[in-house]
């Protein structure tokens, strides 16, 4: 079934993806930019109770500013889900090839329609802009989860630093510090007390406090160390991925 579905996916998407510079790579289409790596996958789940196939197209972006492992890079992250973005479910009768083909065709039509708006990020900067739009759109109408403190994620602290958007980085660090402190207090008040884990939290809290203070005081030396790490990662990842994509 997997090979058949992959072939149908490739038939529908190949020309469009090639037009935008993507190449077939193992189980996805992929493209390497200067500081970001993009992949497009077909996700499917077989529901044996109803003999149905549930589909989604996942467009993943990996900023090269982080250390990455090419062994797992193509496992896929649900950065941009076509189903969540469009608000549609893509379900087909698993016993009907025509229905499956039509379903994948319907996904391609929606994907190509939304490509420029959400899926065409060529850099970390564009990825950030489009992710914020995507995140806002898929969260519309959903109940706010207070525990998250609207925290985007640890990666976004470094994305903001890489882009020198220091005010935004400071805001995300503040949210992250609150989460760390809350979690550490829960550990302190739990039984038995895990002192090793508490020390790990204390180390993280100290690091991010120093990073926040570096931003507030415009400590170029500290910020340069972080920037240099990310620049080094880009060079290393470019070399890894060029070999991986041959």
C-alpha cells in the first residue's frame, strides 16, 4: 500500500514541486536553502475499522541554525499541516483506488492554492513570518491553554537571536523562565525530591537569565558567542545535507 500511495503522491505533486526547485528524496520532496531545509511529505493512516485512509500533506522546515542529524531529518515534523491549515479532512475509501486518487488530487489543489501564502519560505526569516501566521490561523476559535503562556518554543528564542530581533527573544526567554521556575517548584514540592533534576533546572534557569541580561545590557560578547554557534551550525548542516541529498 505504501509504495502505491507514494506513487500517486509523486504523480500529483512532482511537476509542481520540480517547478519550485524541489527534488524527490527518499519519502519526500526536499529543497536546501541557505539557512533552512524544507521537506514535503504525504502522511496517511489506515483505519481498519472503517476501511478508510486518512491523509495529510506535511510541509516541514528545519532551520539550519540548530544541530541536526541527517539520520532522522526526514522523519518529518508537523510544522505545517495542510489539513489543519485548510480546516478540511482528507479521507478516502481504502478499497477504491479512484477515491484515493481523487482525494490526493484534492489535497494537491489546496496545497498549490496555499503554497505562496504558507509553504514557500526560503529563509529562517520567511519561515518565522509564515509560522506565526499559520499558528495564529490554526489557533483561531480554540480555547487558550494558559499553561503554555503563549510560548512559541525553545527553538524560537534562537531564531529571534539569529535574526537579531532581541526584544522578541527577550519576551520568549521571560515566558520560558516562568515555565522553568514553575516546573522546578513542582519538583521541589513533590516526593521523593529529585535533586539531580532540580539542579538541571537551576542550570537552565541560570543560563537563560544570563542570556536575557546580555540582551538587556547589549552584551555583544555573549550574543556573539550564540550567533557564532548558529553560523557554524549552518556551515556544518549545509555540508551534511548536500551529501545526504546526492
